[in-house]
């Protein structure tokens, strides 16, 4: 299971039912020690401190923030007990590559990325812009499901 809420309820349900889940916002191994695969955590403390200081010194300006692994605002951590050490090391290595700009998750390689209808969504060798990522309303070919 995957979820996009900070509540521990889903992780607890996964633990009770013997299922696996990816934690969101924070490490939830305390409620799902056998259920948690990994936690996608948000590290916004430094950003909020910077913004608060800007408000106090009068330099704050409105704007969008698009922070991720490279900016240190998102981290994969808190691997569960069922995740082999080799897999953990691989995930952390790819996270490092993303942070260094060596791995672009929204890029097509030599072949285009197609949606479930066969339409090309990312041409070969191209990368989605932040705006395109924010407007994604399609599933990648091979993903089962439907969007509303």
C-alpha cells in the first residue's frame, strides 16, 4: 500500500493485516515494524526556518517552492526489517544519484515513455518540466488502474 497522508492509521492497518506499505511524511516503523518497506520523509525544517527569518527581516517574497531530494527536502529512509541490505544500499545509491542530478526520474531513455493508451508522453531523451509533472493526469504503460 502507498498513501499520501501523515496519519499512521494505514501503516497500522497494514501491520495488523500482514501487508506492506510505504510510509509518507515520516518513519512509521513504531506502528508498523513489519509492514513498513521504506519511508518517504519530508525535511522542511530548514526551509521553514529560512522563510520565518525572511518574514521577520522583511525580505520575504511569495513564490512557489519545488524542493526534492536534490534540495534535501525529501529523503527515502527508515527501511523496514523485510528489506534486504542490498536493496537498501541500492535505493540509497539511486537517491544519491538523484540528488547529484545523475538520475532523472521523469526522463525517458532511448525509448519514449508511453501512457496506458499507447500515446507518447515523454519523447525519447526528453525530461518532463516541473509544470508537466504537476499536470500529470496519466498512468505509465504497464500500470494497471484508471484515473478519475
